[in-house]
C-alpha cells in the first residue's frame, strides 16, 4: 500500500526551503561581491630634492679660535680643529680669528654639517676670505679630515684646506714651527792658491809698513835730540 504525504509534511518542507532561501540572501547581503580590480597608477620614484642649507649673516662674536656667535646661533668653523682655550696655542688661535674679523666682524656662514649633538659646523666667509682656510694658512689649527673627507663633503673645499695646511707646514707657521728645521748655513768655498797668496802679501805688506813707520819715527826722534842745543 502506498503512503501519501500529508499536508503537514508539505508545509514543513516549504518552511525549510523558505528559511534556506532567506539565509542565502542574508549571506549574500553581508558579503557583497568583490569589485573588479582597477588599473594601478604608476608611482613616481624620483628622489626628493634635499632641503637648502641654512645660512646666517651678521656681526660675529669670537668665542674661541674656532667658534662664532651670530645672534642666537653658535657656529663651529667647518673643516678645522683648533686648540682649546686652556691648551697651548688656544689663545693664539682666538687672537688670530679676532684679527681676521677686525672691528665689524660681519660674516656670511653656510651650515655644512651637524654632529650627533646637533652642533652646527659652517663655512664662514668675511668677504672673499674663508676663515677656516685663513686660520690653516696661519698655522693655528689643523684640517679636520673626518669632516672634510665625509661622504657628502665638498671635495674641492677639502683640497683647498689640505693645501692651506701644507703651506703652513712648509713655511713653519704657528703650530708647525717646531717641526720645521732651519736650513743649514752654507759654508763658503775654500780659497784658491792665488787668493791665499794675495792675502799673505797683504798681511806682509801691512806689517812691513808698520815696521817702516816705527823706524822712521825713531830716526826722527834721534835726529831731533842731537840738534837740540846744550844748556
């Protein structure tokens, strides 16, 4: 005998299908389809231009042989090492820098480097005079090759500073005086035989002339005494 499904079974199956359809629609609404990929825009890879160097200009105050004060900025001269004020040569370096600046002391400085403590090292000029180069020529300091040979340093500036130090060493200026030996005095050449003979004749003639003069004075004195009348 065949069993026919009841109305309740059809109702239950319809309810289950309706629930599954509703769940599928809800899942599609929560997870929308992925939109199609857009074409990628090319990215510019050119390096950014470095910021312009800091520049300062004004009347400078000399703090020591290698440090200037311009307003609120304290600048260390780039490319040179000078003795500290308490060390030998420190006062001479400060006096040399004072002499370069003169009365006005108006300089133009361009920051060339910074250290880990953010100290500013600058190339400072008084007109056409590079202060670091002038101090190196005077021999009051030495080239700071850690700074001048750095990767981003100016090679032409390093070459100029090296040449200035070499000139001071050659002439024995300032700190280099004790390392330069004075040239040995040249010995005169030995006199020739003719020169020795002439010198001997000159000496002999001078001696003979003195002897002849002495004899002549004696003869005159004797002759004078003989002619004197007797008392």
